[in-house]
């Protein structure tokens, strides 16, 4: 109780990743947070399997989430009277001016930070204003998913809809650590376990360049001998490193340190195969 866990919802037949989500264990149940676009699919899968005596409640339109991320995020929460001292991947229910706010030490930026689950969602505007008022004197700024995307790519965090999909298995995405291998049953267990034993045909790698050029999703990756190796799924300019970085699914023949070519609008961009993260994490 009071802790959270990252997990995967997989297709039972193919082992492909339907969604990645975080599960929060409350006193009287579990609070699941999937990606918003996948809520209907995940809910339908759960409804088909729900055991007797368990009730599913869809709060998709009733809860709003505000991410407060960065090295001074705890100071922001302290300033507006919300708890901040919990461990990473823990959470604490709180009240804020008549609104329920669950403060979660989670996030997808690689930074020390929190996600505020505001219920009812109609109270999110006031919470947002308070967060901005407290963050501004500390140098904080409002930002959108574009900023989150560069941060999570620098960390090598895969994003569903780009790096994760029904066509990708946990082993391919290097997310085997999020699978309960010893459990007797879970969606996709037979396929996922078999691939773990024989080895995935491709793996998620990081790519980094020292040349001018920005890799983007769907760009082809080839060897220096012009052999097809795979495709980029996420690519961006790293604000921290001041260079182009990417995530790509590549053949098992690829190894860390290999030089590869990326086709950027018809011009080859030389990149090096690396293991993410590209920059150190500061989540603790």
C-alpha cells in the first residue's frame, strides 16, 4: 500500500505490448493509469477477465494529471502545501482546498518529480495555477509533451505509440524487468517466455551522432556495408548533449559501439550504437 509499479499489458496471442501503465496500490484496491489513448482497450481487456467480487471503475474523464518535474519540484509542492517526501515510485493521498489530490513520485522525464492526480478534474485549473505561481519564482516554466519527449528520449524511456506497440514484445523493448516471470499466468505468457529463451530477433538500442543532423522516426538504419539493420522509432535533438539521439529497433547482429548510417532525407548520417540512458537519471 502506498507504492507503485510500472507494468505491461500484453496481447495474449502474440505477446505484443498493448500498453504500458503504472499500478498504484491503495488501501482498498488498485489504481491503474494507462496511456489515455489506450484506456478503452485496456478497460475492455480487464472487463473480460475480471473475477467475481472485483469491481472496475473507469475514471478516465474524472481525473486530471499534472506533472511537476525537475530538481526543485519538491519545493513547488511544499510551497502549496502538498506532500513531497515520499520515495520514488510511492504516492500519498492529500487534500487541497476541497479537492482530492493524489501526489505520486512518478513521471516520465528522468528527473526528480511528481504527478498530481486531481479528482474531480474540474479542480485541476486551480491546482495548475497554484503550481505555476509557486514554480515561477524558482525558475519553473509550463511546458508540453514536446519537452517531455526530449527528456524521456534522453533517458531511453520507450513511448507507447512510437517505441512500444502490439508489434513489439517486452524482450525486444528490453522491458523484461517489468515482467513477473515467476507468475503462473499473465497475458502473453507462453509467447513472451518462449522468446526470452530463444532470444528476440531485434532489440531496442540507442543511437548518437556527433555530426550535424537530427534523426527522426521511421528513418532507415543501415550498416557501413549498406546492410539493412532496422528503423528508428524515436529521434530528436538532445538539448542536454547538443546532438542528435534516437531509439531504434535493430538486428541482433548489432553490438554496442557499432557505427551505423541513418538515411536523413537521402543523406547518410553516421551514428554510434549505445545503451541508453544518454544522460544520467535524477529520479531519486
